[in-house]
C-alpha cells in the first residue's frame, strides 16, 4: 500500500548491459601510478614537503602558532595543577602493579610527558602510567625476579639488589616497547590498531581490571603474598590469599574500606554535579594527604605493622643503558605491551580529537610514544600510555593543549625533587584502595555482555573469549587468544555469508529477499541470487553449494545425465532400435531398452552437449524416447547480484567460471549485475571470458537484466496474472532485424 502523498519519480532511459553502457558513455582516463612512480614521489623532496615533514614530526608547532594566551593559559594552568596532583598519586599507586618501588612511578609521570609535549598530536590526553601496562610489566618483572627464590640467569644482575634488578628489567622492557613503537611509526603501520576492535579492547581491559583487583588485595589486606606470573597466575594468587586470610592486618582493611567508600561517594558526586563544579573535587589527593598525616601522627608502621611507602630518594637517578639479554627474554611479551599501550592511548586521543574538532595522526602517535618510552626507560621509568581517569581530569578541568600536561609534569618534578619525603608515611593499603576504586569504569564493562548477546552474538563471543582467556592465561596470551577469536569470527562471517534469493516488489524496480516480503513477484523460470560478501578461496565452495540450493538442481549432475542420454540415443540410432520421424523419435525395438552402463570416457560427460550428428536437437523438458529419464530444468535464466561483492581472488575466479559453465551447458542463461568496475577489469585481465562465458552477461542493474530476460522470454510474464506483472512499460525498437540491449527503450513508471 502506497503512503499518502508519497514522492514519486519517473525514469525513462535505455536498457543497459555493461557493454552497451560503455559504448554510449565514455569513461575518464585515469593514469594509475606504478610502484616506481610511488617510490619517486616518496623520495622527492622540496621546501614545502620539508616544512610539512617538520610540522608532522613536531606537531606542537602547529597548535603553538594558534595558542590563545588570554583564553587558554589560565585553563591550562588550573588543569595542569589538578592533573599533576592526580599523576603523583597514580604514579605511586600504579607502580605497585609493576612490582617496583613506588617512587619510580613518579619518573613515569614525568619523562614521557615531556617528550610527548613535543612529538604528540593529541592536545588532551595525559601521558603516564596506565594500570594495564603496569600489570603486564609486573608479570615480566616477577617472572625474571620473583619474590621468592633466585632471579633468572641474566647477564648484568650481578651485584644488584632485588629492587635494582626489577628496575633494570622494567626499564629494559620499556626501552624495547619504545623501539617497537618507534619502528611501527617509521614504517607507517599505525593501522594495526584497527585490528583491535572496541569489543576486544573492552573484554581485554575488563580482564585486566580483574587482575589488578586481585593484585591489590594483598595491600588492602596487609598480606605478604609473593607475586606469581604465567597462565592461571590469578588462581594461584587467590589460593595464596585465602590460605593466609587469617593473617590479615585489620588496620589495613579499615583504612582501605574508609578510603574506598569516601573516594567512591565523592567521585559519584563529581559525576552527578560536574556541570556545576568548576573543577572535580580531587578526593584521592585529599584522602592521601589525610592518610599521610594520620599515619605519621599515630606511627602506623610501628604500632600496627602497616607497610608504608618508605624512603623516597630526592632527585633523579643517572641514565642507564638497557640490558640486551633482557631484550631476548622479553621480546614476546614486549610486543603486546607496545600494541596495547598505543591502542588505548590512540582510542582515547581519537575520542577527544573528535570532541574538540582537530586531527590526530596514528603513525605520529606511535613515534611519540616510542621516543617517550625510549627516553623514559633511559631514566628508569616504565612503559607509559594514558590513564582514562587522569585524561578525564585534564580535559574536564579546562585543559586546552599539552601545556597542561607539561605543567602536570612540573608538579611531579617538584614532588620528586623537594617534597617527596612527605609521602614516606603513606600506607600502601591507601594506594591499593585508590587503584581499586579507579577500576569501577573497567569493571562495569561486564554490563556490555547482555547487550552484545542480544545485538551481535559473534561480538559477544569475542568479548567473553578475550576476557576469559586474559583472566586465566594472562594478559599477553589472552590478547593473542582474543585476536584469534576476533579474526576467526570475521573469517566465519565472510566464509559463510547469508546468501538469499531475491524477488521483485510489485510495481517497483526494487528487489528484496523473498522470505521477508509478501507482496512480491517472481517470473517463471527466473531466479535472482545474491551473495553479500567478497568471493575468495575460503568461501567459493560455500557459494557454489548455496547457488545449487537456490536453483534447485545440480547442473553438473544434470549435464552428465544429458550426455549419457545422448550416448544412448546415438547407440540406439546406430543399431536401428530408434528412428527419427516427422513426429519425433520412434522406438522400433520390440525388447525393452535398458539404460546403458558404459562408464568409459567419463570426462566427456562434463563437456557441452553435442547434437551435431543427430537429426534434431533434443528438448530435454519434453518426453524422451526409449524410457530415457533426465531431470527437467525449469529454470531458463539466473541473475547473480554482485552489488556486495568487493573482490574476487584467483581461486574464486576459477571456481566461479566452472560454476557458470556448468549452468550454461544445461541451457541456463547467466546474468551478472551491479558488478564493481575493478572486478570487471580483473576478469578481463585474467582472461575470464571465452566462447561460453561472455562479457555480454554483465548488466548495469538488476532491473535492467530482469527486463532484458522478460523481453527475451515473454512466456515468463504471460504465465502470471496482469495484477502480478512488473509495473513497467517496455518499448522495443528493432534495427536491422536484430535486437540489442541498447536498442531497447525502458520507461519505468512508479505509482
């Protein structure tokens, strides 16, 4: 039923095949560059290109030229101070995840930030420790330098304390992560982050949050639980925690609960009233200061046996080269760290770049983080990325540019050089409680599972598979498993697409899945088959099986039956048991004719049917002589809708050609519609066409092909009632007694 006052359109144009359209419409010639042309262009250098290269390598110049001092400077100062205070606290807290002395977290909140100021393209992210990366580094650190037992046999460990060995491992791994990121940036492979879907990242970070939660329980409960790494480490850690639960330090538990409750409530208030608050209340900083004061006043370390941060050295340590032996031991684990660190930072940077309308460059971001980590590792910091909560503080407090980030680094530097001693009585349980409270956002991602299950079950499987694997096997192996599950889901969707048979919506030139609509029209003897995916080596057999299912018969089997029948007819004619008359074949044998069992020359049965030595051509849909039975084929035309086929590989070309030939040899006319120009060119280049498979089978649109078929087979239209015919007017002009597609005028009137 037509909508009232619906807009209408009337189209009057020739009926086009691909060939006729190409004859009437000249294409614009486009010169396609060769590999040599691309190489020359890449290596050519001029003043403009040198300037652009300098600006791309030092992006801060671009925004510094447009910096609005009066409007932006105050906001950047407020943001920088607020972010710096949070960075100090998170640097100390997240350092516990890396199994390092807390003050090394301050190094990670300083050195990478300074380098990113010059090389980064995002104006809003806060660079520094990221809990997931810290945990991944911690697993490597505890593997090479365990809490109990002797460290790994690493050259360069001689004469170092356990903490010094761990710092050497963390800084060397960070240096290697930076080298990998820098190499990927130089090679322009920033696109790799696209293989980490939002679903995979969500499942992975949720698993990381579970690992972080378990790792902080020993600080919250005041237990001395050794660090464990490797598959099922989380299970073994929980077993150790529950086996020692009777040794829990009650004072640590009380402090942690108070901190978590207060911080959680104030954070909720910050979210609820963020439009009314000039800046979010820095509750973590406030509670940390209070905890430091109370711990110092009541001497928690001595009176209650609480583990505190302890001595924080003033100043920075001298640079240190990485350990090449550690490179060899940790290369496999460093690569997922490089990918995860970049992927998280890039996704956050992209979010804020869209929000504030400026561009970021993925490859330059890789270079920025690579150099930041290399430089920071030289000064004993560990791998940096961005923490979502810290970036949110920097942006929500009015930060406009990375000047806010630079100011936050200055705040961290002041703490490191001058007032770090004030944090010495801070209980580690406070840092653990702050870390756990900040996991709320990542842990709440569990709520995505029901939504994904209802909307997209393959994505839900990716989420659950990644999360479970990362929890049980560890973050590095879990990420690999998640990638495998994700790629498998993509492969399966492409390998087993939802093919469909289309039908015409009455009175229109629109074709939809015939299972979905009632008011449809299907001409007799015509099928329209659609495959909504590329056709390649992995799904060509599935495509052929679905095509056979759609047409209702196996063309190769029918062809073999027909050729066997022709053999038998020739044999009977030669023996005289069969004669040709004006009324057709006449069986003159008095004995019943048995079906031939001759299996010789089986390969000939796959060739086109040959009628050259027969008195007449056989009508396979009529009654055959001598009790010969061959399956009837009611289909005379098949349209393949290639609108969603984006590419064909060589294996698919061979399989497609074989399938088309089998159908053509059983007298089914093939029409391929809406084929991409690139695919058509590839078909010509690969010598796809021959005497049987010809370019004339390609039509511009599905409706063009359908009207051509109805013109060629009017009986298909006549078998339907008038009310079911396609609402079109076809005017045919004959030229020189031959009909060509481009000589047929089609007037389509939609009512």
